[in-house]
C-alpha cells in the first residue's frame, strides 16, 4: 500500500508536465478532439514505457536509477514549427531519426558533453522558456484567432487559474506544492464548467479501452532541416537528463560509470524511437520527481516501476486521456504561464553560477538569448533565406541554441592567438 501511495504521488507530480506537451502541440496543429485524445493517451503510455526502460538495468540499456521520463518541453517549439511547415508526419520522421541518432551516439555522448556546458544549457533552457511564453499568452486570451480573444471571461479564467497556482505555492508545502499546476488546471476547468464553457462530448464519446496504433497519423516523412532540428533537441535533452542522473546518483549513493551513462542514453534513444513509431514525443528525465524524492526521502526503484506500470495502464484508457482535452484554452494558458515561467527560472538558476565567471560567458548568454527572443518576435527576419534553412532560423529555440553552441566553441574551445602564443612562450621558459 505504501509503495502504491508513493507511486501515485510521483504520477501526480509529473502528470501535468506529461500531458501539456501533446495538448499544446496538438492544439497548435489543429488536431481533432479524437486525435488529441489518442495523442495524450499514447504519450502517457510511452512515458511509462520510457521510465521502465531506464529503471530496469541490464547489459544494453537502463541506468538503473529511480528516473522518471516525460515529454521534454525543449521539443514543443520545434515540433510546432516542423508540423506547421511540413505536416504532422514530418514531426515523427524527425523523431525517428533523432532516436536512431541518440542510440548510435550513446556510447560516445559523454565526450560530446563538453559542447554543452552550463553556459550553453542554461542559455538554451532560458530561451526555451522565453520563446514559449507567446504560446501561453495567446491561450490566455482564448487561442490565436479566437472570435472572443481577450474577452472578460477568458481573462478571468486564465488569470484566475494563474492566481490559484501562485496562492498554492505561497500557502502550501511539500507534495501539495509539487502538484500545484495540476490542481490549478483542475480548479480552473471546474470554474469554467459552472460557466457552461466545458464541452464533455470528447469524454462521453471516448471508449474505455483501446489498442495503440503504430503510425496512427500515417507514414512518417523525412526532411533534413526538421531532422537536424530534432537532433539538436535530443542533444539538449540528453544534457538535461545527465544532470538528473548525477543528482540521483548522489541521492542514492550509487556511483555512475561511463557504461552506466551510455546505457541511460541508449534507453532514451530506444524510447524516442518507440515514441516515433507510436506517435508520441521525445523524452527527458523529469527533475520535479527528483525534488519529490528529496522531500519524501524515498528513493526506491520499485516505486518508480509501479508508477511506470500505472502510466502504461492509463494509456490504454481513452476516457481518462479525453478528460485532459476538455480543459478550456484560457485555463491551459494560465497554467502554461506558470509552467514556462518555471522553465525560465530554471535557466536563470543554471546561468547564475557561470555568467559572472567571465565576460565571454556574459556575451554568449546575451547574444543567444537576444537571438532566440528576437527571432521569436520577428520570425520574418530570415524570410528571404532558402526554404530549407528557414526551419532552423525562424525558430527562436533553435536559433538561440545554435548561437550559444557556436559562441561557446569560439570563446572557449578555439585558442585565442595571444593566449596561444603566451602558452608556447611559457612552455619554452619551463
């Protein structure tokens, strides 16, 4: 009973983050309620599968730590851009190739981490949060192009949901605080139902059980710009996961070897591949569950395995998935402001330890965040470039990430002439 209770706590802690990604992407691409229900259901199921792949350690995959995997917010902006330009099937084509890429480099990724130090990952996470805020703002008003955009009712629901979440953070602690966003969404939806703004048709029409359908949206399509974008997303997600691996290693007092890291990366590659086949999304290790383990003091793999089994079970029940699709757009927008704001805060926290170390780091962060935000606000800046390049340049997250990686290489990996000459003279003197 205790194990089940702890597993439910972990499920609730990660649930909002898990369902928001398919909801945001699905609504942005104009999917029907039936398609959105399937997308949420298969996403929940694959979060469970991906988690179990990590927790169960063997010779080939699995890091063997109580890791919880969920959809990465890093992929939201790029997937919307890819789907908008090439169609939904291109999203899954790029996910499939990125999964193969992660699987292929899993043995060597430890050596590639030097291209993603805290100054780069902190900048990328900050840019992700900043560039996703407009999506939240549009939803707060009722959705882009809505006839009642910015109406008093929409604003009341969105700001009411946000205020509820903020008050929960202010006046609650521990586990309740960790599920504040999930509770806020539920409270906002309940309030909207009293106003007659919740349509439960999708829930009543959804079945109690369904089988997962591989390639539900049809055969994947492959486009190099989309593939390169998703590979970059996968690399950043691996860096995020690496931080979680080492945090859990310290908490559980289990030392990680290079082989363990490779098995962890390989498990994520397999999960991404399966997600591409079943029309789910890329995954990363969820840090909120690490925080819950720190609060409860329970770091059992058995608890996470049970939670993974619960997620898989829920994934076969469309009625539960359909419940998430009835969330009014303004309520979702209010919750997204809090969620994306926390992403920005996490990025700033990562940067705070390194941005003052050198003026070079300050320049990397300044240019990358400026490029990411600028391209988000004015995406037509690169409208005259070849069509194939525009998916790399017209997306703020990708533009900011490439800028950060490029500047890191320039400032920290290519020796400056003066420094190189000084090093030679010092060696001769020695």
